């Protein structure tokens, strides 16, 4: 992913929680290893990491 913040602007966390009974998604933040990462849970409980790759 090239722009984690742009992705986050399209996420409607409350709608995802209400519609799919999932945990609240987490906004992208810079991690200690140098990538910006956001988190989304899918309906089966799998945690997806969405990462902005450094250039």
C-alpha cells in the first residue's frame, strides 16, 4: 500500500462494527520497524495488517 492515511479516510469503522460485528479497526500508525500499519478485523476474527511500504 502506498498511502495508509488515504486508505484510513475511506474506512467507516462504526459501520463495519455494526454491520459485521467485528472489532473496531485501528488507524495506521508508524511502527518501530519503520512501516505505517493499520489494522482491520474480518468477520471470522482474522486480524489484517495494512501496511504502507517505505520508499
